[in-house]
C-alpha cells in the first residue's frame, strides 16, 4: 500500500527497457502513443462493483480511454459458470455491471463493452489454444488453483481447468497488447503470453510474421482497499460499499467498520490496517495524502474517522450515483450498449478466427 495517493499516469505503457525472455512476464511503463495500443480488461458479473473496484481498476480504465487508448471491456459471463450457479441472476448482474461501467465514465462510443457469450469466435479460439498447453501446466497454474480453492461447486468441473486459456482467448481475440493487472495477477497474463508465443512459433504466416502480439502487463499502482471487516474487500463478504449504495447505506456500512482501541488516528498500514484502510479511503476520495487526513482527525477517534470517511465517500461519489440512477431508468439502453459492443467484437473475432484457420491450414 503506497503512502500517498497514486499518480494518475502511473499505470500506463511503452516497451520495457530490456526485452523480456520467453518465460518471464513483460511489464510496461508510461504510454507515449495512446492510439498505438489496444487494451483488454473486464470483470465477471457476480454482483455489484464496489469502491475497491473503482479505485483499483475502473478509474484507470476511464483514464486510459480518455487518453485515446483503444479499450475492450469484457463482461466475462461464461467464466462465471466455472465456479458458481447464478443463472437466475446472470442477466441482472450483467446489466448492472454495464451500469457501473457507464456511471464511472466508460463511453460505449470509445470503449467496446461486450459479453463473452455473445462472441462465438472468441470462444472457438479456446480449442486451438488448448492444444498449446499441457494438462500438467493447467493443473499447477496459480489461477486454476485459486479458482478451485474458492469454488462454491461441490465438484471441480472441467471448465475450471480451461480458465486461464479462456482468459488468453479473451486477450488475443482482439490482439490486445496491454492488459491492466495487479502484481498478483501476472501469472494470469503469462498464460496468454505463452499461448501467443507457441501459436506464433507453430503457425507463422507464410512470410514468417506472427499472428498474435505477446501482451504486456500494465501494472496498477493503485493501493488495495480493505473491507469494513479488515479483510479483502469483496462482493461476497458483505464488507464493501457498492457504487450504487445510497448515502444512508454508505453511512451504515462505514459506521459498522472495524477499527481499534487507540483513539488517536494515524496512518500505519502495517500496525493499524483497519484504521489505515479507512483513512486511505477518505484520502482517495479527497485526492490527498492519507497522512494528512489522519493528522487532521488526530485525537478525534473512530467516530470522527468514520464521519470523515462517510462524508468523503458520499461527496466524491454523488455525481457518479446520480448518473447511475439516471442510466438505471433505461435498461434497454444497457442492453443496446452490449449489443453494439458485441457487433464490434464479433467483427474482430471473426477476422482473427479466419486468420487462425488460414495459418493452421483449415479449409
């Protein structure tokens, strides 16, 4: 967790100073030519997005879009069925995810927002890609292990083992060269890099050129926000303030947040994680250093801290929530955004699949 509010331009990219080897993840530095890059990012529709999503990923996606980077934003509905059964709410979750995207500032005229299940050619790429990865590699993949460990299913299904290769298809179908990830997500991207390298080696164009770029990680420097219970902020743990929460709901959730017995408020993430998490949230909303926020609260104790956090969150997110309420009144518009995004994604996926079939010698 950083000591100051991160620089908005910190999580963006060019060629690394030294070329990576085939087996190490490539990361990127500041973007100098936004129009030359294509980014793939997205979420699984498992529930409402929360403040951690906003400060961790959503805000940076909007910045990349506004810089002129070509954005592809995936609603990974097929990946939900790997580890849970939410078919009765999948459509609702998908629409609400799009609602949060638009409220946060993603513009469907500049960002292609689409659902997995609406792009058949993307999913068909999974078959040739699976031929490039061994069962042993999938079994020991950190992403697969994590999915199995956190699965709500009674038995491990086969789709779970294909999860990282499906992610590779997500990235490579549109030939994205940049993927925003946290440091802990680098193994996810490495599978896509491996698949791209192996495919290019096995099936080059007739002139020897590669079909796929090897995507690079766009590392985020955004700090991780803790949940109100001091654990990881999560949709499923009930320890987060959702983007669509009312001001009263926000106050109630923050009022119940865990703190400690020391009345003097300081910013000390190592020794006082719960208090520091609240201080950081207020600081992010105020666009100030957390040390300054903590110093101002001083001896005010937990009550003053929670009051500051509540006021900061409600003030910062008031415009977003107003946009969200307005957008929520027209569910047809949300579906149109997905439909239009799927049209654009399908055109690209079909072209990529045709290219793949050609170099593979398919008739």
